[in-house]
C-alpha cells in the first residue's frame, strides 16, 4: 500500500452530503467551499495500490450521495502526479 496525496475540486448539487463523505474519507485533510456554493476543494491523503483505484473509490463514494457529482483530482506519490476528470485519467507527470 502506498500513501497518495490528493488535491481535488468537487462540483455537486448537494454540497452538505458530499462534504460529509469527504470529511469521513479525509479526517486529517481539508475540505473547503470555493466562491461557488456548489464546489468544494479537498486536500488530503489516502492509502491504496494506485492512483486510479483511489480515484475510482473516491468518485464512487461521492456519487452515492449525489449522482451529478464531478471530480477533478491530482494524485501524487513520490514525485509522480496523475490527473483525472471523473473516472478518466488525463495526464501522468513524473518528476
């Protein structure tokens, strides 16, 4: 298991429900509202096998609370950063 750092923007129609899930998944992280009342910014850490699995797990949990939730996330581990939009990987940066 590896510990990944995540920085994400979450757009949702139900911020209170999604915020509760994010606080449960990232108890030591930060979850804040942006200027848009339907968007949250998340910073925290999760353990898992790889960034793709963690991203899938996170978005699946969020969509259980609100189907129309969108996730833009960057997962980092030891100098490698992987970006995702919802379930789709967008870019992998090494170094």
